[in-house]
């Protein structure tokens, strides 16, 4: 594939968040507390992305934003899963994992990967933990057998967005140091593939928000 293709994918991925944001704003009054929280997380993500893009345009280091955003993003998703899980046992697991991760991310930023560098450790651990929450939620769905049509379940699509994106992102973040030895074309190729998964992530979130709002309207 040509380098132009990957450049286009990367640019589309950077603005793909607009789609779920538009749907969330349009149907906001019909959304549950969980999806309103997700909408807020999308807004924060979009704002940080804009600031990061601006800093990049004036040739300022913007990596410190990722350190803060990683904690915000993980906490946001952790609260969402906390609300989705009904079991007190799983709620405790999500809560304590959340506490431990925040402490780990802070220690990582202070002692191992400073604010001026890419926080690969925190991003990798975040991806593993959120993938674990996602798989655990799917196990819950299939064991309970209360959802007869998965395609009509908003949480199914939101959960799919988490699993597909963060499981793929782990490979990128976990082996990011190896990218330094690749050619510029290979680096763009890797980020282009990451962009594809990010687009899918936002598309699945959009589907979940749309389904949830339609179900609320129909009731």
C-alpha cells in the first residue's frame, strides 16, 4: 500500500471521534448515565487531541498530555465497567485495579518515563486491563444468557469497541520502542493500522450510542 493511503487513514482517525460526539450530543437526553459518562470521556479526548495537535504545530512537546490523558481515559472506562458489572465481586476488582493503575501511572511518570517521553508502560498496562474488563464482561453476558439479540445490545457494541481497540493498541504500545529501528514508511504503516482500529473503535461506539438512544425513544 502507498504511503498516501496510510497518511489518509491517520488523518481520518484523528477526526473520527467527531462522529460519536455528534450522535451523543444529538441524542444526549435519551442516553443512560453510563453513556453520558462515555460522552464526557469523548469530549475530553477530543479537547486533548486538539491541544496536542496545536502544540505539535508550533513544535512544542505534547507527550505530557498523554500521561494525564491515560489516567483520565482509564478511570473513565473503569467507572463505565463498574456501572456495567452487577456483581459486587467484579465491582471491587474494577475499583481496586483502578486504584493500583493510577498509582502505577504516577510512579511511571515520575521515575521511569518522564512527562517529556511517550508513556509506553502505562499505555500498555492500560490496554491489558481494559481488554481484561471487556473479556470479563463478555463472559458475564454469555453466562447469564439474558441478552438474546446481541446486535440490539448497546453494551455489546461499546464493549466490542474497547476489546478491539485496546487489544490491538497493546501490540503497538508494548513494542513501540522497536519502531525506532524501522523506516519512516514502516512507522507510518504501523500507525496507519493503528488508525484503522481507532476508526473501528469510534464506529462501534457510535453504533452503541445510537442503539441505546433508539431503545429509550421506543420505550
